[in-house]
């Protein structure tokens, strides 16, 4: 039995223990089978997305192939997504607040209640946000500043259909030196909201100056929007 098969079986056993429900476990097995493929972009049809028993998320991490993640839990207003190779992303109203399985995991963010992302897109404003971050490689209390602004409208194409979105930019600054000395300490995060419903459909977030951007596309949410538009 090769290493990939062992890894996949271990992940399925872990999911079974976490979920504890035969029907839901079967849904995770079926969904994650989409990702047990050679290292190319994962791509699902609209029918596959809409037929999934759990919400799906497209993930592109830097130059790596696009992967599919499944929504494993919703706990205390946090959405917890898991990949076929065991990466866990925890999002709070669209914000990455914790990771597991990356080369340097984000462990904790302070002042999350003040995140302006939680008020978008209802308020078209300029806003700022200060928080501290803890990292798995020993960096604690690392200061991060953000400035938000509206960036106009943009049409995004999914399944040969178009969704009009409101775009917001977040300028992120890392004022401290510490482990990030000698690298670019500022960058932009981008968020796309469906203009009709205000739902977040896509985001591109970078966790630190040293990490690759993480692009997340809420493909199940998009499937439901397209289905509603066709009625």
C-alpha cells in the first residue's frame, strides 16, 4: 500500500471519528474522493457542487493546484474547513483566524469582534483594524494593522455564468521587525461580495509577509446563488 493511499485512509478514519454519523461520514468520503487525484487543479461541475451533502470550498494556496475543502463543523460562528491532506482552516465571517497543517500555522488573533470585514458589504466606508497574532513557530503578540476601502464592482465568472460583485481591499501592515525582517511587510487582501445578497463569494488573504496568498472560493454558496438566479 503506497503512502498516498495510507494518508487518505487515515484522513477518512479521522473524519469518521470526528463526525460520528454514518450518513454524514459517507458524504465526507464521497466529497473527499474528488481530491484523491494527481496534482492538477480540482474542478467540479455545477451538478456535483449542488449535489454535495456538505458545503465545498475551492482553495488555491500560492502556486499550488486548486484543491477542494469540505465544511466539517460550524461552532461558535466559526466555519471549519478540512482538505484531503489534513489541512484545517478556521474562518470567522470570512476571516482566516486559525490554521492547522501549514508550514507556519496561525494560532490566534485578538480583537476579532472589531474586524471591519464583519460589517461588509453593508457599510461602504474606510475603516481600520488593529490586532495581535500568535504563530506556531514561536512568534507571539505580533502586531498587524489593516486599512479597508471599497474598490468598486467586478463581474466574476463561474460555470459559464456571471456574478456581479462588490470588491473591498484590505491594506495589511506588519510594523514590527522580529521574524519578518528583510521582507515586504505590507500587502493587500481582497474580498468579493455578491452585489444582490451581500454574501462573500471569494477572498484572497495573506496571513503574513512570508506566506503565500490563500484564495478561497465559496463554490457551494455560488452554486446556490446561480440556482436562485435561474428561477
